[in-house]
């Protein structure tokens, strides 16, 4: 056979087969409508009756994504996707885990949205909901929700739902606000992960006992941390990572917070916020009981060198492998009378450019059903976002830690829901706040210097 | 027979040329219509770029008609270029519209299934080639070739069957059977046919193409994938980013032209005298616009400098400081190590490989390992320091205090720590370059220097260093550019990225944060172009210095 003929034939065959494989339905992402050129008005009703490209009875392919914390969780999500695939009539699901060591989940997602290749349904952190909604990147599901039998926003925790039903045009919140930006996947709170061996060695009173008696206060916390710190120069009483979550709790517990009441201005220089920050700065600079600010506290905690490590439920699966006796306790109560905990949450939102908004809404509902949330909770990484004693009871059975109730107490202790900044730019606000708090905690700035200019600087985020 | 064929062939060629003239006339008219559509249908400055390209192609096509009529070889060249570009454009647009590019991920997964069958094809190829050894036994050679061909084809078919997705056939058909896509398919075919018609040898001869011109065109054709790739994936995005820097694009909506606003915001600064060094910034500068950048005192008076975008200037300062630390640390040790590795001591080849290993390691992995080593509480570096000081104190009775370094969590040391890691990773590559440069220095010069009584240091200073001039400039330039663009180590090692207190915020990290986290692609593009100008200026200065003083080998 002629060599040239073989070459031409082989090449054509190869190109044709590759083309067919690339164009096959399974390989093709759910077709998206043309990219929006302008952000739609926030209250603009989604096209509920928007015609889909495929006939009603035809199978609709949907892609969905969430960020698992580990491979086991990714496997659970994949199996849930398979189950829902079988359960949801006319919908074929494809699950994509997102995020890695070198690629931020949100940054990749935003890039894909810009390129028009993002999944139909995706998870976003609560603090991102405002930016996504204001730019028209996620669909307002209020109309679909109002036509869905049995759907009730009160089935979920109020904090996340207030943010998810916020209407930026009217500032209304709740079931009748005309806005619904997604459904919460789960919630979480902060606790202190305890190294009971270190606490016993230091002769400190068990924080769980103090908490049970209502005596777990800032003073008791500091005393405990100091006793542990006295064990050695490389042993620390307290550890937390350097982001807004941990330092925010000290501000909240003192009665302060990031924003004013209607979230339209900076509140970082209020006396209450400054009191919380002053206490935290003293932990690092005066009492020197904590892992240096800015260092990752998880490795020293896992190495048995930190007695109290502040973290969320997501740290539980990893902590289950440590070799010392551990448990969790609520955050200590501050001057305002509570622990100032956060209610962390993230939501399943629907891509504004999805070609199948109705099916995507069905998927978002299915992903937040009680049985699905129970399966994910069994991995120990989060708390179901549905308010139900049944869900809480199920959550409490997933031990260790023995004191799972501390997470639930955190939810009930006037927890401040992680919220999007509707009146400004959260990324701008947090970048200024993170840097200045870092300067404060590492002793580069005094609290007076911080107070003098922080809101001039961070307040610019409200004009963005 | 020949006399009968020639006129018929000539006639066919003339017909083809007539068709080509009509085709290019039609293209010119269609091109002008497309210019109008593009100019009225596309918003923003992009319409000028699109309309400009279409206008050039339309004019080129129009120019082709008289040139083909005159049988001018330039007409053939222009025609080939226009048809080639048209063919590629239609193909790319069609593939994009039918979703072929977004299905490549799935294709890659399927490809893995077929790889074993490709091995069968390789075996067939091997058998076929083996047959060439029997040139003196043609029958045996043919048998080998036949068997080889069959095995190759079988392997290929199996490979295709393994990777092919037959459900793609109806999908492809339904994707293509739409008006715009059908038009693109038709365009693809027409451009392809016209290219082929003009490329044919009889047409080339009639158009007066000689061998030299033909080879030139072939050369450009071979060059075209790379050149078009350069235009599409390098020059195109570069120009697009320049355009974007004059807009307020957030990566999702429209690009609204804002002129120099982004650059003005970047560079907008203020300056004021303070009544005392500790006077509050709010009292002297408008803090609703500016943030305090720094203060200084001169001749007993204190001043404050503010900037509208403080972080931009901080990122410039950090990047310059990073370069000042990382570049010397990456170059000077590399020169010394290169000198040692260039010697004829035993085991040098092994050490050359050892020093090169960090350069091939992935930045992400290396950064994570160094982050762990730098950990102030459980890191190996602090452990070594503490143990070392303990041992010294124990042996000498001294009471040297453990510094308990906070490598990545202190604003004083974080940038230095990252620079040390980057230098560690870069030294190996620079060493290899220096060794290569040293091996090009003629040995006779060292012999002459030895005869003149020059010692090792004198030889290094007066022979090695001057003759390494071009290599040194290359190493310095590439290391400097790399240092200006530092991103990954800072992104991974510092928490939050750029911290503590923005002490490691580099220009590229700041660009990334603006573009991908704060929804400001236009502003990020402006930062990118300022960075480009800074790097360009630094490179030009280096090259000028080399021209002024370096030894030319």
C-alpha cells in the first residue's frame, strides 16, 4: 500500500475520531446561553418559562461543583451525584470537585464564568454571594421557589437565608423579598480544639467543665493558655490561623463587628471592636501565649504543641488522626456576654447563564435535602443547614469529638452569620482589614494607630 | 498526445484563474460588508481592531483580482495568504461553535484507553522498517512491509475504535445543521478549494512562480503554525490586555472605555508637610482619596507621601527589594559553584546534576516544603537553630538567646525568606549556564596567563570574568525578569498571600488579586503594563551596559 495513502487515511481517520469524541454529548458541557454582556438588575425575574434547547422529555445534562475538604468527601459527593442522577428524572448529572493546593476554588470558578464554561450549579462561600449576585453571575431563584410546592426558607437557618434572600434594590430580606440567590449547603461554627494531654500536664481546669458551669470566659481562657505556655518555649496555649474568622470572633464577643448595623459603613474603629482586637493583640504581644500570628497553627497543634486551636467543623476529619487525647469546647464568652461565634455557610447557586434554570433549581433543592446533608455530615466536616432536631441528632452521633454539642451551642450563641457585603466590595474590605490586623497582631502597629486610620482605609470598599 | 493535452490543461488553468478572480472579487465585497457589520455591531474599541483586520483582508482580496488578471506572481501569494487565513478562521470558528474545544478534556481521558493499541501500530512500523534490511531479497522485503502495514493499520483502527465516541455522530450532525455553522462549513470548503486551486503546479507556472518564490512560500507555510500561534496566543492577548487597561472591564460585563483612568489611579500621589513627625495623616491629606504611603524627614522638616492606591506602590517596593535580594543570591553563588563544577575534580558530573535538581522541581511542591521548614513552631530550620544554640551554650557555658525566628510571619523576614527559597531554586539553572559559558573559554588563554605568572584568583578575575560577560548578562537579565514576575512562592508560602501586612505583596500578586479576586480586569491590565515597562527599562539598561563594557568573544 502506498505510504502516502496510509498516512493520509490514518490522519483523516484520527482527526475524525477525535472530532467525534470531542463533540459527543457526554463530553459536551451543558450548553449555556450566550454570555451576558451586562449584569442584569438584581430583581430582574429569571425566565422561569425560558425555553430550553432540548425538548421537555429529553435528558438534560447538568454539571455541578462544590469544594470538598478531602478525597473522602469528594468521593461522597460523587456518590451523591450518582444517586441524584438516578433519582432526578430527565437530568443527567456530572460532579466536578473544585480547588487544589495551587488553585483557589473561587478564582478558578470566576475564570470559568468569564469564559462561559462554568457548571450549571456551583457552591460559593457566603461572603461571595453579594459580589456574584450584584454582577449577575448567579440566577435569582425567587420565582422558581415561589412556584415550588413545599419549599420554605424557614427550613434553613435564618442567618444564611437572610443573606440569600437579600434584595440589593430594596434591601428587603425574607421570603417575600423577591430574591433568592441559592440554598445553603451546610453551616459551621468555631470551637477550640483541645489537647487534653497538654491541659492535664499544665494542671489547667478542663475548659469543658468551665463551659458547662458557665465560667468559660476570656479570663479563664487566658489563665488556661498561660498555664500551658509555661510548659516550655515551644508549647503554646492557643493557636489560630491568620484570617478574618478568628480575629472576627474576638471583636464580635466584645460587642463589635466589621460593619455597622445596616452594613453600610466600617465599624472596625468602634470601642467594642477595638476592645476585642486589643484582647487578641495582648494574647500575642503581651502574654505571648499563642503560636505567632501568621503561622499555620494546624501543624503545631497536630504535633501536640498547642493546647487550644481555634477552628471550624471542617478541621474535624483531619484531627481524628492525631495521637493525643482531644476534644472540642465552645469559644470563651466575652464582655458582651456571648462567644461572638460565626455562623459560616456556603450556598449552592445557579449559574446565570445556564440553559436549564428549572432543572438547575431542582438540583439545588435535591442537594440540600435532609438525607443528602446527613450523608455529608457523616464525614464530620460540617453541620446540616436545615433546622431540624433530627439533623442535629444525627450530627451529634458522628464522634469523635465527644463534645459535638459545642458546635451546636456555637450556632445558638448569637452566632453572626458570615455575610456578603451588599453595600461594597468584600474583597477590597477584607484585604485592607487582613493587612492592618496582621500589623496589629505582630506588634507593628498600636491599637491607637489602627483606630486612627482603619476606617478611612477600609471604608473605601463601600464606594466600590 | 502531448500536443492535445497541453491546451486542455492550459484551458483548465485559465478557468481556475477566472474562478479565483471572481472568488476574490466576491470576497472583497463580502469583506467590506463585514467591515460595516463589525463597526456597527461591536461595542467599544474592539470594533476598530476587528473592522481594521477585515478591511485589510478585503483590500488584499480586491488587489488580488487585477494581479491574477496580469498573471503577476504577487497575486498568487496574496491569494494563498487570504485563502489560508480564511480556511483556518472558518475551521476554528466551526470547531468552537460545535463545542469541540470544550470536549477536549473528555477526549484526553478517552485517549488513555487507546494508548495500548498505538503500541501495536509501533510494532507494525518496526516490522515494516525491519523489512528494509532485505533490499537484496525484494520478495521478503515486500512480505515484511505488507505484514507491517496490516499490523499498523489494525493497531490504528483499534486505537480509533477505543477512543471514538459514536454518539458524537448524531451530535455532530445536529450541531452542524444550523445556518451559521453550515455557512462556516461552506466557507471552510470554499477557502480550502481555492487555496488548493492556487497552490497547484500548473497555476503556479502560469502565474510566473519560479523555484525560489515557491520555496519561500513553502517556508512561510511551514512557519505559519508557529507564527499564527504567536499572533493568537501571545501578541493578540498582549494587545487585548493593552486595550483592556483602558477599560473598566470586570471579566464578565462590557468593556467600557475609561481612557487613562486606571493609570491615573495607579500613579495618583500626594505630598504634604507635617507640623510634627507624628501628626495624623487625616489632618494633612485627604484620606477619603489617599492612604498614607510613607513619611520622611529632611532638613528638620517632616513630610508625608500619600497614594490613591497604596498597595500598588507597596507592591513595587516589595518587588524591587525582592529583586535586590534574590538576583545577587541567585547569580553570585551560581558563579562560584559553576567555577568549582567546571574543575576536573572527580564526581563533578554528579554534583552538576545535584545542583540542577531544584530547578526541575515544581514550584508548588518546593514552596510547600519550604513553608513547612520555615514554620516558626515546628519547622526544621528553627529546630536546627534552637538545637545548635543549645549545643553551643552547653559546650561553652554561654547564654546565647534563641532568636525564635518567625520566618514567614514577621514583616521583617518574610520577603527575605521567600527570596532565599527562590535563590535556592534558581542557583542550579544559573550554574549550568555559567559552566557552559566557562567551557567556551579557550584553554590557551589560561595557559598564557599561567605563563605570565597569574595565580588562580588573577586568572578568574582577568580571564574568566571578562570572557563570561555575555553569559553573565544573559543570566542577570533572565534572573531579573523572573524575579520581577515572582508570584507562585509568595502565593503559596505566605498567609494570607502577600502578608504579613502586605510585606510580600509583589506586583504580579497584586495584579492577580485585582484581576481575579476583586473583579477588576481593566485595572489589573494597567498594572501588567506598568510592570512590563519596568522590566523593559531594566532589561534595556542591562543590555546597554553590556554593549558599553562587556567583552565580545
